[in-house]
């Protein structure tokens, strides 16, 4: 598994050209029943530590859980990588399935906590497919 994470930094995630101010990468096991809760907790802690407003942290935590479950249901992979970024008012949640094989369409634009101003998409990295959500979230 350690060989996967360094390769992640060679991949371009959606966002500004100069990279995120904060990034955290967490590994999730796809066989775990609590993927949405675990992803939500990890994203909530990351964005909470950045002192984003509580409603934004809660929404980002819900989106992380929904996105992780969305990818886990649609891609055959043993492991998922939850990537949480923050850069100049933009919070980006990405879920990458290393070595994964897509079973059904991945676009995450139908997730329950998506708002009209959010950006969503799918990227096929060398290491595997991913889906992302980018949200405007300004620190106070």
C-alpha cells in the first residue's frame, strides 16, 4: 500500500495550478461496512481543524461519506483513497480507487448534498478511476 500514496502526488487533482494549501490522504477498505461514516469523520476532522464554519464542515463530511460510498458501489477495488484538499476557499473531496475497474457510471452529480455551485467530475488516473466534488468553503 505504501507504493500507492507517493504515486498520488504525481497525479493532477482538480483545482488551482499551484496546488492545495492543505491535503490529507486516508485509506479506506472497500469491504468495511462503515465507509460513509469513516470517510465523513475523516473529512470532518480535516476541515474542522481548518476552522471552516460548522455548517460547511458538516456538509463536507456528508459529501465525503456519500462520495466514498458512491465510488465503492461502482468500482471493483480493495482499497479507496480519500483525498481532502483545501486551497484558497475551495474544498475538494476526491475518492480514488487504485487499480479499480469501473462497473457502472461514476459521475457524482446526483449525490444528496450537492449544491448548484459545486463542481463534480470523474478522472481516470494512471493508478485508477476517481470521482471528485469541489465546494466553495471560505475560512472565517
